[in-house]
C-alpha cells in the first residue's frame, strides 16, 4: 500500500490540475485509504494545507515534507545570508532588522541592474537562469495542440486531454497555469499558442497587466 500511496500523493503534488480536480482526487483517496489511519491523517492535513503546499523542485519523488513556500524559504535564506547572520539576527530589534532588510533589498537591486547591463552589453535578451527555465517549457510545447477560442484566446490541450487558457495580445499575454503564474516566463502553453500563430514564442509580451501590477503593490 505504501508505494501506491506515495505514487498517488506524487501525482497530486506534481500534476498541474485545477482546484476542483484536486479536491475530487483527495476525497477519492480518503475513501481508497480509509483503512490506514496515518494515510487518512496525512490526506486530511493536505486538504487543510493545500494552498500552502508547493512542488518540491529539489527531488524527483514526493516526500510528504514540503508545506512551505519555496519563495519564502529563499527570502529567509537571503535575509540570513545563508546562515552567516542567523545568530546575529536573534539579537536584532525591529529597527535593526528593518535596516538589515532594506540594505539587502538595495544590494539585490544593484546586482540586478548590473546583470541587466551585462546582458545588454553582450546582446542577450535574457539571463541563463531564464534560459534554463524556458527551454524545457519550449520543448514541451510541441506536445500540445492549440485551438483558437476567440480572437485573442487559445486553448492549449495536452496529450492527456488537460487544457489551459492562453491569451495572446499585442500589449500583454498570459496563461492560467501555475508555472507561468509563478515565474512570469512564457510557459509551454504560451509557447504552443505562439508556435501555432507562427510567431517567436519567447518574444511574446508575456506579462499580464494584473500580474505585472501586483509586483509593485
């Protein structure tokens, strides 16, 4: 039962499914594993914490341990300077912590500007980090079929039948998948629509108006 349970939980965590599909799966697993108290307790906790759970990109297999936001963990790591300031931060008062935090933000903004300047000088459109995220998505785009729903809206369907809503406009484009909402980098669904339209997938203006504005609120 253990191996089957892990596979079922792995599919819940890693597959891109809608909230309704997630709830249906979790409810069905409650019935399926009703004879195992530990499995039932874990599934109930997953139902309660489902908005907090993130995909763990550091492992190929589900480990039943990730319930924190990877973005929050990354921020904490930067604030603690990878552990170098962990002990010192315990002695900070609120004002000292705020000063430390603002200095971290200033330093990161300076580093970002330097990176942008370097990219411009080298004639590159995007960084290696973006490249590593985008290339796998671009490759996966060829496994999707796109159907135009209206003038600007497309439906990107996978071989398994799952669909995503893609919007391609002159001023902003978007997708409702978790990958795009997390990174704001053209996902496989946007790339698939762009390929169908015979335009450069990466040069699609991919910031949604609301997503772009939310970064500054």
